C-alpha cells in the first residue's frame, strides 16, 4: 500500500495528519503538482479527478478521496478511534466534518484558487477548464472570517470540535487554518484565544503520538 501525496497541499494533509495521530506508517510517493505530474496519464489512471491524495492498494486499485482513505484506514486500524465511538458520537463527528468542509475549507480554497494567476482556468481541481471568479476569492475571505468566529465560539464550550475527543473534524479544522495562513495570509488573531488553546492541545497530541 502506498500514498500518493504532495507535501504542503491541504487535502493530502487531511490524511498525513490522520496517519501521524494514528501512528500508521505508509510508503509515500511525492507527486509534483507544480510540474503537472498529476495530469499525466499514469497518474490519471489512479484518480479520475487528477488529485492527491491517492491510496494505492497492493492489488493496484486506488482510493482517490481523502475522506474515503481515512475511513478505509480506520476500518483497518480502529485504535485509537478518530471517527467517534458509538452512533451518537460518530454522527457528531460527521456533522463537524461537513461543517468544516463547507464553512472553512471550501471558502479558503475559493479564496486561494480564484486569486492566484497560476490557477487561471484551473479554479477547481480536475482535468476540465474552470474560469476564475474574483468575487469568489473575496467571498472566500469573508466566509473564512465567519468560520474563525464560529469556531472560536464553539471551542469556548468544548475541548474538541465533536465533543470530548479529538477526531478527524479537528484534523480538518487545523488543515483549513494552516492552509489559510499559508495560502491566503489570513488566520486566527489574538482575539481567538480558544482556537489558540485548542491548537496547543492538538500539538501535544501530535507530540505524544510521534
Ligand atoms: N476532494 C478531494 C480534493 C483533492 C484535491 O483537491 N487535491 C488537490 C491538492 S490539495 C490537488 O490534487 N490539486 C491538483 C490540481 O489543482 O490540479 C480530496 O479530499 O481528496
């Protein structure tokens, strides 16, 4: 089994952070997105979307969505659980995964890909041309601001996004914030004290898992 990945890109990071917290070690193959390696036929055969991450199994079949990769690995390695334990906790994790995706990750992606000239006609990943819409970049910045406000308020009441236990929803929120800090130069400020404390807790868990 090997993971096709690209260091620094947010979607692969949703998986590599998961691997770190689970203590799973996998062979990793670096895909050079800047050089367009993912657009070549060899890679296209692994992912219809031409995106990373892709988990290639030993029989050559491929799982080409970060969410699907994590769920697959969770079935193989249930401990420590990162998708919640029991129906209610699992439902809460699912709710927060979707919340982060819609309220955080998509806005940051729109702010990033609709702004930089390098993404001209490639505002969405994939093989089809997609025009940039500058207004979406602007809207992405505003929506990310709301995301931070709402996350701050939520984390004032709970240790982790979905309750008492760290889950993949926390991974996705951290990936979103790191992506925004690097990609669109926006992020939490001193006003976001609960987010800062949550990041410290997260880092402690990563240190402990290392
Ligand atoms: N929904 C996919 C999104 C994957 C995705 O967009 N990956 C980006 C890197 S973060 C990519 O491969 N981009 C290639 C491109 O923009 O052409 C997942 O979560 O796996």
